[in-house]
C-alpha cells in the first residue's frame, strides 16, 4: 500500500515513525553512535543535526544543542557520560574507512 496522498496524513505517519525511532534508540543506549555510523551511516548526532536543519528551514527557533538534547532525551554531555564508551581501535578503523565524505 502506498503512503497516503494527503500531506497531513503522510506527515503524521512519518512523525510517528520518527518518534518510534527515538524511543527505540532511547531503549538501547548501549548501541554506540560509532557503531550506528559504521553500520548505517548516521547516528544520534546526525539526527540532531537533521532536526536542527529542518527547524531552521521552517523558521523554528531550535539551536543545534537543543535539537541534539531532544534526540538524546537529556543533555548530550549527560548521555555521553552515562552511556558512551571510548571507541575501540576496530571501531575507529571502520569509521575511517566508511565515514561519509
């Protein structure tokens, strides 16, 4: 079944899917950003940048830090201290090889 033709219905579905993605990531803080980058080409920080960019495009006042905190569900520094492990040499090598240019 294709996406609804109605832009409002389509936006509502996409927004709900985005909220589900955030809830999924929030429930799995052990998943490291570098692993997301290496496997999927994006991470929580990317989502924050995308959210800030869309806000800017739509004239909504949302700083990059506020957008990132919205993605993490808390201040980024706090999340990082609680959940982010130092990247291993293997993770760093994979990132250097696969990172977007």
